[in-house]
C-alpha cells in the first residue's frame, strides 16, 4: 500500500510540473498604432506607437523592478558592404571592404532599463537585443584582417546610426499603469520598404518569460510604387523610359526657350 501511494505521488508531481509552469507564465499582448506605413513623394519620416499589456506582473509605473521589457523593430535583411578609405599616391581611395550578409536594413530597440541590465549577455546575443548584440554575419571572402573586423563592425553600426536606420532607446518604454505600457519608434525618411518584424520580450530577473511578434508593412504607393517596381523588376524598361523622358524633356525645353 505504501509503495502504491508513493507511486501515485510521484505521478502527480510529474504531471503537476507543467501545470505550475503554465500558471507562472506571464501573458504579453502588444499592438501597433498602424500596421502599414505608406511612403509618398512628400514622406519625411514618421513614428509608430507600440503599446500593450503584461498581465500577472508586479511592477510599479515607471519604476525599475524584477520585470523588464525590450521591443525591437527590425527591417528586412540586406547584404551591406562597409569600406575603409586609405591614401594611395596622395589620393583617398577605397581599400579594405567587409560585406555583412543578411543584416537588418533597419533596427530600433526600446527598453525599460539599460539593455545590459535586462538579461545575461548570452540571452541578449541569442535574441539580438541591443546594437552590441546584433548578429552581423560576414561573407566568407574578405580582405580585412581578423584584428580589424571589430573596427568594421563598429563603423558599420555607427554609419547606420548616422543615417537614422539603427537606434537604441534605453529607458524609453513607459508603464502607464502597473501592467500597461507604450513606446514610440521613429521611422526616418530613408527607411527601406518591405515587411518589418516587431518583437517584444518580457523578462523577469534576467529570464525570458514571454514574447510576441507582429509584422509591419512599409510600402511605396502611387507613382513612387510604379517607379520602384519598374526599377526593381523591369530594369530594362525603366532604363528605356528614363532615357526617353530625358530626351523628351530636353526637346521640350529647347522648344520653349528657343529664340526665333
């Protein structure tokens, strides 16, 4: 009888483990002010508002605690080359070049506290949270010495920041109540088109307890969309139209300003 009771207790303990883990799981719900950004000729940049609620947490508004949030807006991947100039016969020319493969064309991260305090470095590296933790894979063919590759990485991130395409906004997520939060992510005028990912992470004492992912579409509309599609998919037609338009414009200007 005693053995049977011990066996039942072991079985109950085994099956109750996942149930307790589910009860401790924190629910994270996020939403965007708009899931579509339209780019026209007069587009000068905009911003999106990301808001949501993290239930079953104990955190005072705008006060640091055990629970912290990080939100990432990530653009479609691109292959980007970074070059370093050097003097050759008294002239500045491009020398070494490093090609970064499938890196985010746009990257913005917001957090409730300093990113280094959210979680261990390994976790930040795994999920790419923070500019220092993005996975910047390089091509197999490179003329850059291994000792200089870290300099190229830093230069790449600095240049993307100068262009407004990479940003890190620590302590920019505000808790409006104990569980509701919001943050603003600026989108510059030169933002690439494509499908973006909006990732939200909820941490507790350095452990990831919940995450969500949404999509954001950035697209050109109207005449800009037509020219973009021609340039991307019908380059020959686009080139012929551009030449024809230039010839016609030159002829028209000659007719208008001709002196009889």
